[in-house]
């Protein structure tokens, strides 16, 4: 297929590369010149603009930071039209950004009026999953549109779930990331407590991993440097999933909880702790760096 791919960040770039390796013809774009240069050097065709990626595209995929970026891309902003005006009827749009469910529904409704199908398909699995092509996709939209997208999604992920109608993928994603944020804070507190008592963090982490406290952070994303070589913590918390992105997702969860009058006290606490961590100057670091808040200072 010919695919337009917009957004070449830590997640989007590797996803686009996997599609190209699978034999699809891509035209990609990112506002970051550095990101474009990086993936151009790896052989990914880069277009001059987001609109320029659309020529002949059967599928458009976007992976952007926030709701405002997605709405601006497709529907326009500041008096400028969005690319929806230029997407041919019959094209399938896959938005893998993590944004408000209401924004996904708004874009999908506008696209439907122009004969363009849209599914929201946010992902889980981190940068490692994006590189390895083992992401989990949480899809909102029609069954028929998901089946159209499936051959493409399977080249980027190992798990594909149909969560429901438009916006349902986003709702599933914010529930997942709210839990992830809570788990990372709890895991960090437990490891920091053990280390403060003189325990070996590798031994403690393995004990908890194989016990009732076991979770994804202990399995794949240990927050303490030196415990897990592949985790961002052992790479000065570079790359990975940024603190400010986790803060954004926790904010989306709280906004949604308020809208449906759901009680999420731990989610609210996690959001406040990540806000404090960001204000302390750690917004660009991987979200596992939250352990810095609870570590005993030497």
C-alpha cells in the first residue's frame, strides 16, 4: 500500500520504518527537521509538508503529541485548513496519537462527511515495542474499518484490540496509562524503600517481580539505573516515554473521569506527583525518572 505517515517522534519514526521494511511505500513528514533528517538517513522518504505526503495515499497514519495537534492537522487551525480537505474519499485514516476521545470523535465525524474513514488506534508498548513491531493497538471505530487497517497494524504491533466505536480506543488508552502511572510510582517507592534499608535493588526487583507485587515496570521497565540494561533508567532516562507525556495522559484521564463522574483518587494523586516532577525540571526525562522523587539522598 501507499501510506502517508505524519509524526516521526520516538514512537512514530520506528513504526514508519517497520511499515517500509514490510514493503509498503511511504511518504513521511514531521515538523522537526532533526527527526526528518534522522529517518531520511535510514532511507525513509520524507515529504516537504504533511499535505505533500497525501499524493496517492491509500492510508494516512498520524502519531502526534496531543489533541490540539491532531485537530489542527486534520481540521485546521488559525484560519488555515486541515489536510482533511485534501484527503481523497475512500482513504482510511489511522490516528495512533493519544488524545481526548472527544477529539477523536470530532475528527471522525468531520471525515465521515467527506467519505473518509477514521479509526483511533493509540498504542502501548513503549519505544522498545515500536522498534520491535510488538505494540498493542487499542482501536476505536467500525469493525469494517479495523479490518481494512489490520494488515498495516500487524506490521507494527503484536496485539490488536477493538475497544468499540470512535473514541473507544482513546478511552482504553487513558485507562491503561493511568494504571501505568500509578504502578510506576508504587514500584519506585518500593524499590527506594528497599534500597534505603540496604537491599540489593536487583535482588529486590526480582523478588517482587516473581511475587504478588509483580508488574510491567518490574518486568520490562525498572526505574532504577543499573538494574535493567535495556530500560531508559540505565540510559540516563533518555528516550522512552517522557514525563510530560505521562502527565498529559494522566490529565486526560482526570478530565474524562470528571466528565463521567468516575472516582479516580489514585489517578489524581499520580497526576499531581508527575506535575511536581515535571516542575522540578524532569519533564523531558522518561516517566520512570519519577523514582527521583522518592529516593533517599546520599
